[in-house]
C-alpha cells in the first residue's frame, strides 16, 4: 500500500473513532424509551432553571432535545438536552445571521470614511 493511502486510512480511522467518542459523551441513556422522555413543558422548565432564557425553539431529535435559547450573557446558543433527566449535555454558540458580516461592513465603512477625511484635508 502506498504511504499516502496508509496515512489517509489512519486519519480516517482516527476521525471516525474521535467522532464516536464525542457522540458517546453527549448521547443520553440508550436504555430509555420514548415513554421515559420528559414532556416539552418539563424540558422548558429545566432549561430555564439552568439559566437560559428567550427559548425560541424546542425540537425532539433522535437522541434528545435540541433547543435554541439565550445564555446568561445574552448570546444565542444551541443546547442539546438529555430527554430523560433534562440535563444540558452540550452547548454551542450560535451566530446570528445579521452579525455574520458586521465586522467586514464596519471596517469597509471606516476605510471609506477615512479616505473621505484624507481627501477633504488635501
């Protein structure tokens, strides 16, 4: 086998094992059935008690609940919640679409304003 194929195979195996390890960390108890899951109002109460606010969306996913809310700093986050205990298993920062290009637009505007200022001085 060529060296590049061997390196690719090792990298692919490592990525796969790393992904399954991460999934095992955030996956709820496999022995729980859908009947054991907390209802959405109970999940809402657990998440608000954990300090999250402005809960926009609660979705039932295959392995638990996915929730879009704001954290204590006011930043939008996506939560993965255990469906049986209501424990927040994973938190990911969620970028707001309006903020996606804000830095680029403001720096462009600053550059244009500086050019006008320099032209006016000359």
